């Protein structure tokens, strides 16, 4: 729920055109000051990163709520291991700041608050699991579906979309911790990296922080979707949460680009193709969306 709340806060700040107070202190300039430069493109670029990040956080939060309230409540070992693996990836992406040189105090405080809750939840829920509760439960498919069947093709498409999210998120995370920008970004901004550093030496580290955070969230979402499709028998509640989280995440990441005038086809193509694959996969996989014991649990 903290992830969902943080995502909506990011949406609210973006809609208001403002940055967080500690970001403005770090830059020693406000969003309005930055917007007065270069046709507001630098400020808009930063806002577009934060809207995308907000969408990823809301999508993650919704998936985690379902994962905890349905399969983990049903004492499924694979669900516990999936929460552990994705939690390590999500919390670990915070340390990408070592590459970009900006330690976000609010992000650090949230991590220090949430990590003990996360660890305690894992420790307390582990004793309730069905046995054997080993990590290999993540590798066992939930259903034997012929890959050439309609549902099998849909499942394969969803797995491919999830793999694309994992790879794309990892790439964004690596870029955020190293080069920060791709060529399309710099063409939109109309400035070079050296010109950005000359304008304010702290701009690039702050932008890198936003990019790395977004990349880590996308990678985490991809891992969750992949193993949910692989390990969990499809149910109406799972289909619904996958549809809702995907709609929010992809819409935020794609729609913000035309809103700020960043319409580069090459830059948008991976997100658009991923959204199409995700939607087609869900619709093709839906025939398997039958009554499932997990649905009964979800309704309690």
C-alpha cells in the first residue's frame, strides 16, 4: 500500500509541475526556475520520468497486495519466494545511487522504514507455508498447457512481455547508473550532457536517480508478472489484477510522452510493443480464467 500511495504522490506532484522539497534543495532551484530554461524541456523531461515511475509503483503495489492476500494467504511457497526475490531486487536497486552520486534522503528514509516491515512479514509468514517450502517451487509451472493451443500461445506472449519488462527495466537501471541518457533524450532536451552540467552540476545526478529508480521498478514488475504467469493457476482475480496493474503502468509510461511533446518513435516503440503484447496475451490467455480455489480465498 505504501508503494501505491507513493505512486499517486508522484502523479500529484507531476500534475502540479513541482519537485519534492529535498530535490529543490539539492538543486538549489525550484521546478519553476528550471522550467524557465530551454523551453521548460528539462523540467518536463524530469516530470515524464516521475510519472512513469509513479505508474510502475502503483502497478507493483497492486500486484503485491494480490500476491499477499491470495496465494501467500493460501500458504503457497512459490508466492513467498517470489516476494523475497523481487523484494531483494527492488530494495537493492536503491543502491544504484553509488553510480549516479545522489543519495535521496526521503528515498533512504522510506527504505529504512519499509525494509524491516518487509523482513518481518517474510519471517512471520514463512512458518505458515506448505512444505516443502523450497525455492524450486518457483521453477514448477502451474499448469501443463500445450504451447500450440490458444491459451498456450497467450501464456507464451505474456511470458515474453514480462521478459521484455525485465530486460527493459534492467537496461534503464544500468543507463541511469552510468550514461544516464540515450540519444533520443538529448535530442528532445536540445542540450548536451556537458551543457546540463554547466547549467547545474547536480541536474544529471538527480535525473540519473529518477531513471535508475524507474528501471528498478519496471524490472521488479516484469519479474512479478513472469512468475505469476508461470507459477499460479489463472483465476479471475489474478487476471483482473494483471489487467489493472498493466493498464496503469503502461498508460502512465506511454501517455506522458505526447503530453510533454516527446514523441520519438524509436524511444516509444518498446513501450508500445510491450503494451500490445501484454494486452494480446491477457485476452488470449483469458479462456483459462475459470473458477479457482484462490478466487474463493480472494473473496473472503
